[in-house]
């Protein structure tokens, strides 16, 4: 019999209540765990984190917190095999697990190392120099950053059950704030396992990490003025949270990472046979199939010069034809299933909306051959390549959160920039060109609409981290549709959890605050 997931609150594992929901293996449909509909009282969870976790963390300096993260990352690395085995049940191949689990632990390690090198052995962070405010030099001002006194509440999406948690937990912990994590239902069992191993390590102060494995009822209402709220998920949920009376009314700092219709642009300087042509096609195919396209940064819009449409389509179709869909553990499988049947239904519905303005070029949303699994029980889907006219609206408005991408053509570089902007704000964009002038022009045109831009060509491809990988050192987030938030970006993310205060006084005193 499968176990009901438990929540970690007030420094102990607690049973949930209410009718539990079965969480199913993405490939076989077998039950993996049960998710209670209600968890322990969120208000008590947050209160305990505030009164126990907060003071314990604030008693440590930035340097001390960084050294805890370093040991924690090492500890979690020792459990990789166990995490990978459970991750496979979410539909993840080993390559997908590398992005979520290894990537999450790597993010923790980067924050540990940046914290140790770039933050002071102190609990206060000076923000900028002492600013003279008087003629005689006796009076000045300085900004200081101190830990907020609340909890860092983190609501995550199902597609990154490990990375999504650790990329938010690490900067909050460094800043001295206790984290309260609410994973998304479908993959909550993997987050629970990782939290279990974190708690067992005994490395964290009491109350520094809590976990709510249940529905969110009561969580937002428990927020107070010193808390923060970070969210990853759909734009519709982001809107609900942003306008929730507790969030808006108490001015709780809110960060959202939501939908994104990311693009990749092939430069007009590229010809078939150039290294950039192959790089472009390989990257699009990779982004469509890693995690079965359930990646917020995946390429949804493929922009190519008009005269390269046929060549790119042929090359892409050939690459997609090589994809082997099936059980993540089966030999030779290169793309696993979507996380569940409900999510596959949502992707099919989104494809139907796209199909009103786009034609299929490769794949059928209802037909797929699978290896090592029973098609009737797993959430399998073929990669789907669509083609739309540049006047079409749907590719710029509909996010099919699966292995789906739409090819569009452009005539001039300026038009490519305009088409990219129709996405209304994206997390990541890439420009594949060997021409620095074209790259520079597109970076300038795309920057206001993007959180991160990759310029890819033969000179950097060997070491490029790729279009879709959010790097802990760089900002992850995007304007407009993408949620308007910013995560990661090195110590910028730590600062997000600190409170900035302007202190005025004698310059000698202000100098001691550094
Ligand atoms: P979702 O339905 O918006 O859910 C996201 C999280 O919000 C889940 O933990 C969900 O809990 C919770 N939630 C839902 N309603 C809530 C409410 N009223 N109050 C508090 N919490 C609430 O999104 P999803 O289906 O999990 O994720 C897929 C979406 O996430 C895609 O659209 C994708 O674009 C986006 N995404 C964005 C990024 C990014 O970094 N920008 C990354 C990954 C995914 P339950 O699961 O318990 O309902």
C-alpha cells in the first residue's frame, strides 16, 4: 500500500487530513503516493518558522549560512541515485533528472560558494557607500540590508520538484529567512523525499525549512508583513496570488515566474552547412524534448529567415524523427512521458487552439509509438512541430506545456525582433548567428522583453550551457507574461530576501555598519 505524504511543520513530520488524492507514475499509471487534501495548519507552520527558524538563522552570519549550504549540497549529492530513481516516476529520463535534481543541488553549491566569497562574515550587508548629506561632513546616510523577520513562502510548479525548491531555498537561507515550501501536487513525492534527506542531515537549524504536502488552503491568509511569497506556475494562478488580499493588503513582496513563449532566432547570415545551422536545429530539438518540453524556458517559437524555412524544417523533422518516446528507464528512450494524463489533456487542448492558426509539420498529438511502456497508462506524447504565418496570434498567446513548438518566418532582422516581442515577455531567448552586428541589434531589440538572452555560435557552442538552462549566477525571470519577477542572478536573489533601510547619522558610525 502506498503511503500518504506527510508535511514537515513545527519541527516534526505531521499527517495530513481529508480525502487523499493518488499521485501516479507518469509512465505506468501505478500509484506512487497519496496526497492529503489538507495539511497541518499553515498559520502554525509559519508562526513556528518565524519564532524558531528566523532567530536561529539570524544568529548566523552570511559566511556561516554559506558553509551550511556547502555541506548540505554535498550531503544531497550522496543521495543522487535514490533521487534519480524516484524522479523517473515523474516521467524524467536520466537527462531530465540531471536538469532538475543535479541542477538543483548544483544551484545550492553555487550559492554556498558565492555566499562564502562575496558576502561578509556578518549579519548586516551594507548597500553602497556612505553618502554625504551635509556641508560640514558630520551627517551622512547609508543603505543597509538586514534579514526580514518573517518566512519565505515558496509555491512551486510540478515540472521542477527539486530545482524549483532549492533555487528558492538557497538565497532565502543565505539571507537568513526560514523557508516554507509548497510543492505542486503531481510531483510532491520527490520534493518530500529530498526534504526528508535534508531534515535527516541535521544540518539546518530548527524551523529553517517547513514543507506543506497538501492543498494551499489557509497558506496565503497566514502571510504577514515580514513574509515574502515566491511563486512558479501558471499566469492564472500568479494573478490570483498577486491580487490576494493578504498579499496585496499587507504589501508582501511577491515574485512570480509564470508562462513564457520563448523564442529562438536563426540569423539571416547563416546558411545550411554552417555550424550555426546545425547548432540551431540541435538546440531546438533538444529544447522541445528535454523534460518532454515541460520546461518554462523551452523554445516555443522558432524564428527563421524566409529563405531558410524549408531547410530548417527538413533538418528539424529529421532530428525529431530520431526521438524515441517511452518509459524513462527503457534502453534507448530519449523522451519520457508528460507528468500525467491531466497535463497531457491540457497540452492537447493548447495544441487544438494553436491548430486554429497553425498547421502540423511533424507529429500528431493523439498518436505516438512508445518503447518499454503501455500506451494506455502513460502520459506519452509525440514531439509536435507546427508551422504558422507571421500574422498568426495563437503562437504568441498559447503555451502548450509539452514537446510542442511552432515555426515562423521573418523577412528582416527588425521584423524578427518585432515577432519575438509579440510573446508579451519571455524568460529566455536565443539568437544563433556568427554576425556580431546582427547579434547586437537583436540583443537590443529583445532585451526589454526577455529575462535572459543567449547568443550562440561556433565560438562558444562547445562550452555553452544552452538556451533552456537557468544559471544561478544569472537572472531567471521575465517581464509581462513571464510574471514580471526575478530569481537567481547570484546575490541579487539574496538581496530580494533582505530588507533595505536607509540609516542616517555620523559617517564614522555609518562606516561601522559595513
Ligand atoms: P499552477 O497550476 O499554477 O500551480 C503552481 C503551484 O501553485 C502549485 O503548487 C499549485 O498547487 C499552487 N496553487 C494553485 N492554486 C493556488 C492558490 N489558489 N493558492 C496557492 N497556491 C496555489 O501551475 P502548474 O500546473 O503546477 O505548472 C505549470 C505552469 O508553470 C506552466 O504554465 C509553466 O509555464 C509554469 N512554469 C513556469 C516556470 C518559470 O520559472 N517561469 C517554471 C516552471 C513552470 P497545487 O498543485 O496543489 O494545485
